[in-house]
């Protein structure tokens, strides 16, 4: 959290699913998941200034793909917190959108969580309100609100902070610049439970196969990452299409980043 004179800012870290097992359905119809969340030190950034009303402006390389009206998750998070906290004032919000949209790295969820953290501090609201609001905004928002390595169960919103041994690990995120609907990916999942998640290193992403059927380029990205020297673990994150590789060291990660095909989006980062 950064605070300047009259202006606040908060990072919205990119979210990764180190492993994601789909176990079936919950009584409310949502999918039952077992996953391990990890977060990068980089992501989108949200700025806020005190104002009499709420407003949102989206800038950055992926701004054109987002609506900046009341349906935006950042705006919805801000409006919900303002209502619950009864602050009687607003904020001028500016979202610097640097992560691809609909890409499996929690962009919208991370942005909404950043809004909850930032405005809780700026308005002096009770942090418990943000925790109460987060699940209503999306299953990944509670994890993004924490932005700490954690195991998620239920719909991914029942969380336990864990030490997965990845803090400080160099990581390269790569996306073929194809947006992918989470709903379509889950709809393409065949519904077969292939077992629980134990050690995440031995895990998998059960959404990879249906995602690849919708966006075959995911396979190209995974194959390319797996060929990079120093790549230790290569997987798809969330419902895709972003894939990632954990590297032995920063030099290997940076060499892979330099070699990344220019048609693909990539981000060289480090896990928190």
C-alpha cells in the first residue's frame, strides 16, 4: 500500500494456481475445487483519490477490453464497501490494467480485492467488512484479498494459508493473447474426479484439457515453456489461457523471457 498526499495506490498481484483439481459439484451448483494459490509481486495497479462520488477510469495496455462502468468488479467492490461501511463519500479510482483480461491469473478478482484493501485503508473502514464482501464478488476474490500462498477448497474460497516453498521463486507467465471464458472451460470439463490434491508439485490442472480444446495455442505455450533451460514446473493457471514456469534462478527466467515469441504476452516476475 502506497499513500501520497491526497492519493493512495495498491498493487493487484497476478494470481497463479500452482495446482487445481476439480472434484465435482457443491450443493449450491458451483464446482468443488482443491487448489493452491500463489501470487506474483507484479500485476495491475489501482490508484484512488478522495471524492464526493465513486468513479472509475481504466488505463493501461488492456484497458480497451474492460468496461469502466458499474459492472466492473472494481466499481462493484468499491460500491459494496461504501454501502457496508456507510462512509457517505466516494473515490476517484484509476485502474492501470497490465494483466490480460480473462486469462486465468485472477485479474478482475485481484483488482476487486485491491479496491477493498485500498478503500478500507483510505476510508478507515473495518477490515472485516472487506472479508464479508469478498465472496459475493467471486470465488477467487477472498484468496486475492489475502494475496498470500494458500490452499483453497470448496469453490476455492475456503482458505488455509500454507508454506508451499515458493516464496522468492522466479516465474515466467506467458499468454497467447487469447481471452478464455471461465464458464466455457468449466462447461467443457467432462465431470470426472481424478483424485484429491496432496503435494501440489505432484498435482495437475484439471481444466487444462478443456481449455486446450477451446484454445489450442495453450499447448504450444506449455510445450515452449517446458523446453526452456532451467524451467522446473510448467502448468496452466486457473482456467487459462495463461501458463507459467517456475525457474531455478532469475538468469534462466530472464533468458526465457527474452526468447519468448513476440506474438505472445509475457511477464517475468517473482512469487511473493
